[in-house]
């Protein structure tokens, strides 16, 4: 477990150190914490000072640490209160410890005894141990006299208080870390559920539309009309269930805001690892890109789109040139991208409007598919937010249902295929747009197959 010290713990240490300074006359006191919790006071432990009194001693320590004259690696039973000098390496029993080979090799220059704190037998070193776990050391000393038995007992009580406070502080940090990880997991699960529900809607809408068209084409005496009626009825029921489910999980921004962790924290470890966010379950995840004929792929999608457009009194215009260059794409992912963009055009274009799907756009080594509509267009302030999850902008104020996920999912999938999506509003296609219906154009760019 990585060690960290909150501002509350630092404040408690400072209060305890003031008892040593004001009550017992200590002229130098240091609280060290280990970089990791140690099960027993044996072996080596990285120790870092978190509270030093007086503060001038901390500044001197930092300067000499930067100059390389202070050991960073300290064994238990050996403590370097300030500069590296054996008169300061004292055990808890007030006996000077012999210098290590490392100490002798790193301390090449003789110390300036007038500028340094020298305590010899007047220094006490106590481990901060609670429930068998070592968390650091308390070092204190004074220049004028040795400690008596009553003062040593008081120092031990102070060390015990700091140790208990430290373990409680670590438990607090652990609980905050667990809370943060739980929040990250919940966010990932919500994103996964949102994606699955959004991907479920498009084929459900297509099935419902096909059922209604089938019902209209059958004669009143045809027994299959009951089958078509049942298809429409069950898809309507599924859509109602989806709507109810959306309302249940429709959390507010406040609900989705993670609880912030304490900012005022002294982290003893040099770095903290970030959680790796797993990829969301999206179409084509884990599959390799293949050579793709855009005309063939669009022909399949346009069957569903044409049926929906007919039901909603929309004119669907297509322009699919033959012998287009092949593109590199993930077929399942690209199908989802095109389905989302076309579905948006069908959804936001009012009855009597037009939708134009054009393949054969060209840019550098990319092939593009342009999808234009005669809808109300997208305000400039919303354009810069397109691709953000759950962002709907002005559309959130309309009665048109939506989750703000279609473009976000499409953008993520296209980026995985090394492509991009461009958005123009008003639409750039003047053949179908007007001042009253400025519309929007989405262009999906995919890399061409080299040497095609």
C-alpha cells in the first residue's frame, strides 16, 4: 500500500512536535514516513521527512539532499535527522549506530559542525509502529541535556499517538481509493449499458418499420396480417420498455459527478498509477480492418433507411458511383457508424424533407461518404461539443427522443479505423437545402486501400 499523508495528519504531527519543542525543550524533531507500509521493523525502508521542526532544518536538509550529501536509503535502526554524520545515527536505545559503508562512501567532505545539529546521546529515535505495522520514525533531540526517564515516556506516548493517527490516515486514504475505483467502475458500466441500448434501438426501429410496411402490403383477408400486426405490437412494446428504462437510469449531472478526493495530500510515493479504462463493448471490437466496398455496404443499409423514410414521408436520394476505390475499415464498426448518422438524419429531418447520401467524396488518401439532410441544422455553439457523450444541445429541448450517444459512438469507432468525421451546418449541398431548412452534412472519411 502506498503511503500518503493528508493535511489533517500533518497538522496533528505539528501539534505533537510542538509538545516536544515547547514542553520538553527539543531543539530538532523530525517525523519520517516510509514509502510503503512495512510489516516489521527489519530490513530496509525508504524514509522521507514529512514534518521537520524547526523549519530551517527542513530547508537545510533539502539543500543537502539536492547536493547528494544525504543518504536516501536508510535502514531501520539508523536515522539521518539532517546531514549524513555518524553522531546523528542513533538507535531507539540512545546508542550511536556505526556508520554503514554507504554512508562513508557518500560523505566525502568533512561536515561543518558549527552549522549542523549535533546531538550525540541527546537524540531519541522511535519507530512509528501500530498493530505490528511500521509506518515511519520519530526523531527528536536537544543540545543542552539528556532526556530523563519521564521525558522518554512522554516521547513514547507522542510517538504512539502519531502512529495511531498515521494508520487511521492510511485507512482513510485506502477507503477513498476504493470509493474512487468504485466510481470509475460504475461509470464504465453505465457507458457500456448506454452503448448497448443505443445499438439496440436502430435494428428495433427497422424491424418495426418492416412490420408496418408488410401489414400495408397484405390483403385484408390474408392470414399473415395477424403476424405483421404482432410484429408491430411487440416492437412497440419493446420501445416502451426502452423508454421506461431510459427514464430509470437517466441520472442528472450531479449524480454523474464523481466525489472529489482530498486535494491537500502529501504523497510519499514518487508516482501514483492511473486506472486503465477498458474499451467499451462496441461493434467490431477486437476485429481487424479489411478491404471494404462502400457501395455494397451502403446498399444493405439503404434498404432499412428507405423503408423508414417512406413511413416518415421523407425523400431519400442516393448517389453511389460504381467502381469506387476500396477502403480499409472494420465492417461491423462502419455499419454501426453509418447506421447512427443516417438514423440521425431521418430523425431530425421534418416530414416532407430530403436526405441525400453520396459516396465518392475524395480527400488526399481518403474516401468519403456524405450524408446531408434538410433539418433545422446544428447551432455553432453545439458543433464544438459534437462527439461528447450524452450531449444533445438544443435538441434536448425538443420532443425528439435521443441519448446524445450516436455521434459519440460513431466518432470513437471511426477514430479506431484511422478515419475521421467532418460536420458542416448549414449543409454544403445546395441542391436540397434552403434558408428555411439549412440542414447538416456529415462526411465520414476512411483511408483508401493502397495500390488498389
